[in-house]
C-alpha cells in the first residue's frame, strides 16, 4: 500500500548504465592487452670456422630464415685475382639453413674444375668471384627461390692451379725448369747428352699437403715434351687441370707420384720403352689435389660437360647447389 505524501526513490537506471559502460570499456582494454603483437621471426646467424682447403665447420644459430641474399670473402688469398674465362679449381660445401642438411660437399672427394663464367658457376657465384684471389674462401647465403624457398649457405675455397711448395735444387743430368708467370714449366733439356736409360724423377717443388697413395685419384697440371727436340706432346696448361686415377697413369708417372704430397712438382724422365711412347718423354707434374675416389679412365674434369647443377642459380630459377659433377664420359681435351 502506497502512502500518500511519501518521497519517491530516485531512478537508478542511468547510474547502472554508466557502470556497465565503464566495465565494458575496461574489458575491451584488457582484451587488447591479452593479444600482444606477434614477435618477429628470428633470422639465422651463420658462422664459419676452419682453415683454407679444409672442410669448414658451419654453425647456424638463431632462426632458420634469412632476409636477403648476402656474400662475403671470409679469407683473402695471396694468389692472383681470377679472370673471366680462366679455369677454376674449387672445393665447396652447401647447407640447407632451414634443416641444417648438407646438400653438396666436394671435400671428401676431388675438387671440381670449373670455368670463371656465369654458365659454369651460376650468375650469383660468378658475380661473387669477380676480383677474388686464388687462395680465398668465400661465403654466399641465398634466400632460395619460388620452387625451393628454403635458404642455403655455400662456403667455397678457390684452390691454386700450380704447385705451391718450397723450391728445390735440380739434379745433375736432368732437365732444368723455367716457370712462367702462371707457374707453367718449360723444361730446358741438356745439350748433346743422351737420355737416361731408365726412369728418373726429381721433386722440384715440395708441397706440404696430403700424401698420394696407390689407390687414390689426383688432380694434376702436366706438360710432357720429347727429349729429342723439346716438342710438346701433352699439356694441361692453357686449358684446365686433369683428374686421373693413379692406376691409369703409366708406370713411370705412377711411381713418381706415389707418396708425394699435394703442392709438389715432380719432374719425370721416362725412356721410350716405359713412357708409353716411342720417344723418351720429359713430364712435369704439379699435384693439386688427391682423394680416395675413382675417376673413369681418361676422365678430364671439364665444367662445360657432365655438369647439370649450378652452385647458386639466378633467383628466378630453381636453387640447385653444386653436386658431384665429375663427368662419366671422357670430355674433349681442354676447355
């Protein structure tokens, strides 16, 4: 029962509405704070350790992506700068940054012979090696391509194309050697002297690399001339080094190379009955590499043949790091 004249209670609807609005506003702010911005994906950090000519240790830290293609010279060599069209002797290893998987590795075998050209190396690596000196180690980090989007890192050594050890005095009765600017030897034959009746050899430069064993293959620079008139019968100088199984060489050359070290130069004089020729031959061998791998008889490394992979192709193309590209069929002599 309502009493007449009693005061009426004030309406609470506006106050309740204000409190509700404030509560909703606070809730909205809390909701915003509960959904922070996503953290950026960390990018990979690549670290390379190890000496030149030895398989590098590559450590990938941080993330598994890279923001852009990059390159650098890790170790600068003291040899001449590479020039367009010249042969290259290279060892390399490539890793998939996303998985850490090794996708190419020449270090367990023989290094590859390539040409300083975009066709042989792929455009990015060709650009990277412009002006690089022999004896250098370079790194290329590639973001990948549309077909293979995972990034890769490639570490590559530019190996010498000549003997690099300490010179030794010549031996009496054997030819002396004159070396050109690129290391190419020219034998100076003894005047009016008959050739040796048996095989003779001398180490003219002593390297400090791995030792050659009987079941291995080698990469050589060589020149071979006739004792009778000095005419050149075979040479890799001016073309490209040659990859050969030691067992495929003639007995005089095989015997002279056995237990020699990489970086050495050996002078061999073999009479006609042992040289595989009807002439006494003078052969000079520069030992550039050796490994426990088989090379088909007569195989000469040629980057223009038997090679279907590139270390780092153009970004628009499928990223295909270099693999085992030693040819299975004998290519023509030279490049």
